[in-house]
């Protein structure tokens, strides 16, 4: 394929989808920004059905609509039409986790963006990015595939700011795009957009995109470490092998995030996906499972992780997982593993304990 005709699309369905998810890393800096503007980040999160602790781990997964609505509520409560732009200004490649590190250790901008396209579906489901090269110009666009998303304009604002920041980090602080387009109406004051991008900005366009010269694709990334890049590529490929992009996979990720909050119900999960509870049950039935089976599976996963990695008391763990009594948790755990939680933890601890190396009779 000729380079001047190249088109790279992120690994995501291009057709509209009913729901999607996004890593919490995409909201990096949200709490700090809202607080600095005199707002209440925890109150905004509660209004979206999200627990405050959700944002503490960038690898947590939330429904796409919930994340977009959170941005919309912040924009409304703070009377700041360009809230998404402000948040995007504070972010960098770290929001993408290992994908961002892989981009930093790619040999040039072309391969860095190709890696982003290749693995973007691990960061977000329900949206796609497209890198289109025609002659001397590149269109780096972002597309929400979910219909009627409340807060879509804030998502587009943050994503264009992200694209700009990513390219600046790869190309150098002096890098500027040739133009920036947005697929929503111009806000009352467009000056913050023009000042940030330092380039012509147009609204009500067919797509939200950052434009820049084709020659920038060949820029080398001086800080790239080829060996580390290969390691990161293999690591992300392993994550991808375990990743499921269908609704069931999305649901499991969201349930996994909600379980530690102690408030994971079918009604709450359905609300986060902006669907009725009956719709949730129908979609699960189509996947030949039930919400109860999903909850049971994720409770098992969380229980094993917490028992292996923490010293949390069994009563606390049972309560966190939604069991009314410790005896109920014990029965479920014995069903999963054939033994009790305390016995499993003790066996796990003894397996990790270092072997004694003192000679017989040393008195140790």
C-alpha cells in the first residue's frame, strides 16, 4: 500500500454499537481539576452512579456513557463549556497505561500511532480512531460509535486535546497541528480552543480530528528503547489475548470494578450502561449466562485476589463482596475451591514462605 494512500483504523467495530466501556485512566486528573475549580468531584461521581474509589485505579473499567455523563455534569455544574479541553490539557501518554509506554518506545511517530491504533480497543470500547494519510496531509480522527451519548462534545474535546498532547510528547514541545476540527457546534467562547492548539480551529465539521503534515510520521523518537519496546509489545499482546470485546466481556470488567465498592447490583449495572434491567437480563441470556452467574464468577476472582494479596479480614471481605454473613461467604468459597477461605490463605502463605536454609542443629 502506498504511503500517500495509507489509512489505519483502530481495532474496533466501525458500525454503531449499543454500549461500550473505557478505562478510568481516560479521566486522569478529573478530581483535581474539579476541586481546583471549586466543584465537588465525589458528588458528581455519585450522580453518575460511580463510587469515589473508582478513579483511584486507572485500570478500572466503567461504562462509556457513565464517563461521558461525568464530563457533562462537570461542564454543567462548573459552567465551563470547555471542561473537556481543560482536562485533556492536564493529561499525557500515561493515561493509556502500557500502551502509552509502548508509544514512547516506538522508533518513530508512524509506528507509535500504529501501535495506538492496534491496541486502542484495550483502552476503550464503543469508539474508534482513524489515521488517514493522503498526500502531504494526515487526518487523525476520533469517532464515538454509541448513539446519543450525553456529553459527547466533552469526550471529543478531551480526545482532541489528548491527540495534540500525544503528538507534542512524541514530536517535541514546539510541535503544532496544521488544523483542528470538531464535530459539534462552536461554544460561546472558542478562544480557549484556539489558544491551546495554536492552530486554526473549526467547529460543526464532519469529524473531530487533528491535522498535521505527513512528514511528521517519519520523526524519530529520541528516547525510544527498542528492547523495552519489544517487551512492552509482548506484554500488551498477552493482555489482548485475555481481552473480550463483546458485551459480556464489558459487563465482567464493570462488575469487577464495582464489586469492591460493596454496591454491585443488576439495577446499578444496568443504569451505568443506560439500559433497563430487563434488557440487561436479555443480553446475558443471549450469551447463555445470568447476572447471578457473572457476579459469582467475579466474586470468586476478587476473593482469590484479595486473599492472596492482602491481609483483609474475612468478615470485611465477605461484606465487600456483598455477602450478608461470613457463613454465606464461607459456603460460596468452599463451593469454588473445595476448602475454606482461611485454609486457602494459610496454604497460599506457606507456599510463599522462603525455605529454611539453616543446617540441622543450628537452633534456628
